[in-house]
C-alpha cells in the first residue's frame, strides 16, 4: 500500500496528554463534531512520543481500519506537523520537529474522527499502565 497523508486544515493542531489517566486528545481540524464527521473506535497498540522538553512530539497508532485510512487525503510538501500520515494501516501524527526522547506505549482504546477535510481528531486511552521507553 502506498503511503498517504491527511491535511491539517484551518486550525492549529494541538495534543493534550493526561499523565494520570494515561490518555491523549489531539485536535487536528475544526468541525470534528460537524455533520460529516465519521467516528471509528477500536483497540490496538499505540504510543505517544515526548521530546526532551516534555512536549508531545508524535502519536503512533497501529492497525487502523482500512475504511479510515482510505478517507485520509494526501498532502503534498514537507509540512507534516499536525497531519496524519498513513502507511500500511499505521497512523503517525507528528506534533513537533523535536526528536522523541521517551514514549508511553501499550494497548489503547482509540477513537478516530474523519471529516470530508481529513483526519480531524484522535483520542486514545491506554489500558492499565502504559510502558515507558
């Protein structure tokens, strides 16, 4: 399968990490709750990367459903910050150019929202204690 990416749209992408709850919410596009939003939930392996500064550097989600990856449009150019990059059903969303210094990983309940404009929201909640590496 050829890699393809989704657009960041008209808002500044942001990700919020809840250390105590082991959960993440990433808003990538406006209108994630709009009338054309399609929400898919599943459980899979995921990780949240953090830079040396402590900020979220990226989110990785394995084994996303094909019907989700097929709805994430391509993006041309080098500006991938806040955009969903899909390759062989693996979703990667970078939030900075800072290298990942540590990460939380494990099995998570994932919810992905896709609109006509692309990947709009990613939320995940780790089951139990995520491993840190």
